[in-house]
């Protein structure tokens, strides 16, 4: 008889949270602390969504997406989680860029970027200052219609090398392109530029463990291996469908509200059903574009071996010039190495090293492959990533005793995102996400939308923003105007 992963679950809750990414977990914690009964459901065997980890033989632990996030995570984690979590957030001080246009090391904060731009790239200081100040003033409500390309040309005309320095790391963080709205770049870059790039020291296994413990302490019910098959609705007094419950692993559980941390298209078309959506809203959701995805190559260093310090994040490329097309090309030469030194997990007695190569990718390139070609190209990106790493650590191949690759198909399998996206939707998805409760009362979305919500900080903050609206709904209060979205 199959194990019942819902054994002991109640028949009804105030809120059901679908998905245990950081937005779902944070929203659940916010609501649980307010006294609402909360059920968190995760179809995978691990909590965390894309902010999770996995283990392999020979003692290897790999983080899916631990590097890196802005300093604002410290404040958000202290406010919405615990001091123990926020105190473990530390800065990465060695970020490298190696490509045909430049080779540099930086602490990736405003002071050092200003120095790099003025001294190395010979950009007038007043132009750099004006650019940073302009980014600080950007917000969602201004409805800025410029693209990132147009923004760059305004401040740094004809400087493809500067454009590369400014956009490349953000493209790895959230899939931004030169032709996306400038706001989707400006907010994220400005957040990073305040004080640099940060990481959670202890690994995602410790982070998610601490979060799960805090949720349970606050009364939330957490369940893994629980697949939500359907969001159940019933006619409201005005004819709109309103939430009445969910179906999980074949069992119906009632609830007053649902907070979905799934992809917005999964939420609307798989869980609610097109037939239950107003036609005009469904058409608007159809038009939302899915963002790009990524591949990862996980490289585990044999126990007892060491590697030299080559930087915490190393952005590498053989492309003569940066283009958004080359970055996601099936045969791109651009990849980022996240290096996990022993102090990533200081709580572990055994000092271990791991390296993860991240490669931006497109779903359509991987989805169409048959199994033989799929295996061949996974081996190709593994070999290319190891060969690339050997430029910085000669002989590292002999120290690696675990190699494994993930692709957009892997992402789709484990988090069920449409088109295996690592970064949610394009900018228009934000409006559809925010307007969801107006179309289906009681249904809220806190997944990655609009690019500015990608990454750990945006995910956590959007979870809180949405949970605040859920609380207002449950309490019978009018939803407050939440301006925090403009700076998340």
C-alpha cells in the first residue's frame, strides 16, 4: 500500500500554499504568525523549490541556486524569518569576469563598480554617478517604456563592453535581456549595487531546515510528495468563481484561500482551468511569455582534495561581444562558475569543495531532443564546463569524482514550471499575477513573474506582499496599497 503523505492532515484550512519555493514558504510563515491555519504542499521530496539542494554518493552536497542575492535579504530574513537565519547571510567579496573584452575582479558594489567604470573603462565619473542615481529612482509605477538596451545607450552610447559588465551578471540571476523593459533590470541591479552580492552560509539544506522548523513552530502544516491536482472553485454571489478547496493526491481539502507559488501559467491553466477563468483574462494570460531557463553542471571534488581560491563567482565567456542571443544559444560559450569552498558549510566536520557551472538556456533547444541526443548534449555541456574550469584550476579534472548535469527538462520535472523556466515569466506576467484575486476571489499568486520578482530577495518580498493581501481577504479588510513591490 502506498504511503499516505497527507495522513493526519485536517479536512480544512484557512490557507493552502501550493509549492515550497521561498515565496511560498515566506508567505506561509507570514500568515501562520498571524494565526491563520496554513497547509504547505510540495510535490517534490525536498522543500525549497529552486532554492534547494541534493546529495550524492561520496558525501557530496550540491546547492541548486545559493549564489547570490542583494544585502536586502538580511533585513527581509530578520523581519519575516529569524535572526538566526539573517545572521548567516554574508558577503561574497570576489566576483570575476573573464571574456575577450575585459578580465577583472570586483566586490560587486557601487564603490568598486564606480572605480572600475571610471579607471578601467574610462567612463566620466559624472556619467557613472548619474546612471546609478537614475537606477535608484526607477520604480514599477512609473511605467517606463524603455528597454535595457535603450537605457544603456542613453548613459553609455556605443560601449558594448560596459553594457556587458552591467547586464551579464543580472542575466544569469533572472534571465534579463537587452530588449526587456529597463525597469526589470534597473531595480535588480540597483539592489545589488547597494552593498554587493551575498550568500547564506550553511547551505540551502540548513536554510530550508531552519525555515521548515520556524513554520512548524508557528503552527503551519508542511507536507512533501503532495501534488496539487486541482484548485476547486464555486460560483461567487456575483458569478465569479471563488476558491473552495484543492485536490491533493486524490484527496479534497477545503480552504478559504489558496496562495500559489507555482508558475502563473501552471496556476491558471493546469490548476484552475481555462473554463473557470473570464475569457478576457484568460486571453491576457495566454499572451504572457515564459522566460528562459538554465542548465547546471555539478562538479564534486574528491574528499581530501583541495582547490585554490579562484573567486566566488566567475563569469566566463569566449564570445567577442555580449548578446542576449549568444548567452542562451544551445552552444553558448558563456557560463558562470559558482565555487563552494569549505566555509560554505562551516558546520560540517569534513571540509569539502564543489563547483556549479550555470548556463542560460532555452527550453525549445532541449525539449525537442530524443533520449540519445539528450544524453549526448548533457555530456557535451559537462565536458565543456570541466574544460573551461581547467583554465582557472589546471588539473582539476583529476580531483573531480562526481559529475552531473541538469537541463531545462530537469527543471520542468522537479518544479513543474511551464517550459522548464528557471526565471518565471516576462514582465507582463506581473500584471496577470497581481490581478488574479480580482478574477478568482481567494486565489493568490506569488511565483516568479516580471523578472523583478526573480531571485531570492524578490521572491521573499513578493511572498510577503501577496500574503498581506491574503490576510486582508481572510480578515474581511480591503487590500492595502502595497508600494513595496516597487523596490523588491
